[in-house]
C-alpha cells in the first residue's frame, strides 16, 4: 500500500501559468502524504538577462557561477517556490516551501571539477538526506515543496537537478514509507509506438523492460529514465511512475494513465 | 523561566556582511528554542533598480506594486532568507527558512485602501497565526527563520513589516511557551541619557515607564517601541527586550546588556 507520493514537475509546467494552475489544483487534490519537487523554468534566465548576468554554457550544459547561483536562489527558492506555496495553500494544500538547505534536509557536495567546472552545482547522495526532519513535517500534516537547490553544509547554496532531488528524497523516505515516485514529463508515459501518443505501456517490470529493449521499442530518450527508475526501485522505492502533468491525480491511484514501473 | 526567544534583526545588519556573520554566529550559539525574523535590507531596492522597477513612495512610505512584490518575494524570501539559513546551518543551527505563506503560519489581510494604497502589503493579527504548525517545527528541533512576507490565503504573497511579524509570532506562541521577544536595533537599549550610548536602562516596568515619561527621559523614537512592547506583554508575551544585535547572546541570559521590559 503506497503511503507517500514524491512528485517532480518540470520547468515546462512552471513556465506556463495555465498548465501550472491546472497542475496545482490536481496536486492539491491528491489524498494522503505527498512531496512536490519543482524544476526551475526559464524565468531565471530571463531575470538573469535583465540583471546583465550572462548565461554560460559548456557543451550545452549551463555553468552556475557566483552571480548565477544568486539568481537561481532568488528565482527558484524565492519567487517560484513561494508562489507555488501560496497557490497550493489557496487550493487547500498545506504546502511548506523549502530548499535542501532548510533543516539541512539535503546536504550535497559541490561537483568536483574534471573536464568542466560546473560551478555551484550540487551532487546528492540519497544516504545523506535527513529523512527524519522531512518525516516530522509530513507527520505534522505539511506538504513539503522543494526548489531545485541544496547546500554544501559550509554556507553555500548549490544548484541541483530536480530529478536527482526527487529520486534521492524518494529513496531516503523509503526507510519510513512505501513510496511512489512520480515524474511528470511531456508525454503520457512510455509509449509502445513513438508515433502514437496514446499507446501508453501501463506497467513495466524488469522482465517486460528486457523484452521491450530486445524488441527495440524504446526510444533513446526514454532509456535513461527507465534505468533511473529501476535504480530507484533497487534502492528501496516501491514504484516509479512516468506520466503527464495533466494526469498527476489519476497517476496516484491504482488505475494509472501513465507508466508504472516496479 | 523563558523557554522561547523570538528575535527580530533589521535590514541594517542584513546589509552588512561583517555585522551579519557576527550576528549569525551569536544567534546560532543561543541555547534552547528560538525563532529569527529578518528585515529586508536595501538589496531589494538595488535589484529592483537593476530590473528597471521604480520604487514608489507616498509620504516617505514605500508602495508595493505587482512588480515590487515579485522582487521582494525573490530577494527576501529567496536570496536573503536562504543565505541566512545556509550560514546558520554551517554554524550548527538547524535553521528552516520560511515566509508566512509556508504551512499557512501567518495568514494576513491586504491593507485596506484609505488615503494611500500601499499595494501588496499585509496586516497581521496575532490570533490568526497558526502557532501549532510553528510549535511542531520547534519541537522537531528546528529554528524557523522568517522573511518579512505573509500571504492573503488567496494565492497572493504580501510584504509585511518584520517588527509586526515578530510581535505577532511572540504573542501567538505565548499560548505554548514563556516568550522573550527581542528587538535588535542600532543602540544598546533604552538610554537614560540620549547622549551617552552606554547609559542603558536595564529594566523597565509600567511604573518605571510612567516615571521616565514624567521625567521626559525618553526620546520620541523610543516611545512607540516601548508602547509596542507593553502591548505585546499585555497580550501574553512574558518579556520584551530592546538591544543591540552585537549583544543578542547576552540578551538571552538573565544579565542583559539591553533593556528588559516586563
């Protein structure tokens, strides 16, 4: 019996007020304990541009320099996070907006410099997550809402991938709950036919996964998502679901619209 | 026996990295349960200027229009609040950064328009504070750190005076704790001689207050602070202390450097 939903929603929903309002209404209506992790969206780039801060990319990946970490701390940790909280509150969801620095819930390590110096980017290990603090909030009836930020425990905020935060929280909280980790993305789920958006495979386990791979059904884009899903399951997460933000409510039930992985 | 300190620190300390680091070290070292409320500081005005947002004032009072509430939500609720949290964490204080929207702790009412439309400014009533949620955080060993922001419970963040938040939280939490409410300001305390910064009056009660007023010892600046202090005490707060940010640690002991009001 699933008793905690850990749900990640991406920047594409954050950036679109209509999609966002619809998503937040559905998220608020989900029964039981839940956690939301939100991506950043493009607003940080826009505000950074207005502040004259150049976005630097190496091999297509953004570098978080000192000016940029301040912008994302403001925009993700302040503007986006608190607006989500205020909107969830008005929908009857007792949201509490957090970063990984708050209550030291997600200590991280600044990514070591190899070929590329990514700057103030944090890497998270699930075993470092302070799940007891998070459990206290959940048991007090609160719904934690995380911005994609952590800290290095030495006073520095770090920019951190929202998917990684979601899987790390889900793994750590599996010590206390039966967790379904839900990734909202732009498709309804894993498709049996890449040209048919409604050809959703509703259940994938290891056996089915190997068959789908052998049959070359899976696209390159979905393979790493499924690998990450199985990695989370092997680390204790009961179920992973990949589905559309529009379907988030039904994806917390037994008859899912998306793809349930277990 | 005091078992909770509610401490407000102003923008002048927030704006000065050296003062701020010294203050946070002292705050982190305070034993027992504590809450910090921080003012905004001038950084919101600077970032607003860079974003091309005009600061509008009427009779010397800032108007919080739609663009300005976004800036203060970013800067106070994101940048300033999360940097304080990260720094407190590295000093061994288990800080959790919040606005009044988080866990619906401080519901507020948008200030009614009379002669002046202050815009997105919130007025708080202590009886509306959700002290049970705050108590859950304190009992879980966390130190709440509040940005000067609340919400209208209809999805809108509101700019709110940090002194008012501090006194409202202190009054509401007096249902659960014996509270000392500490205001850090630029003097060591209430002075017996306005020209001698060390002539601190260490204890003021109603009788002494009336005597000081009769003797014209008190300056115009300190009178409203003392009136607010007595109002908080009449609403259940055990003690109010007015003192310097440098003295915050000793001002949580029995032998205060500042002015204890009770």
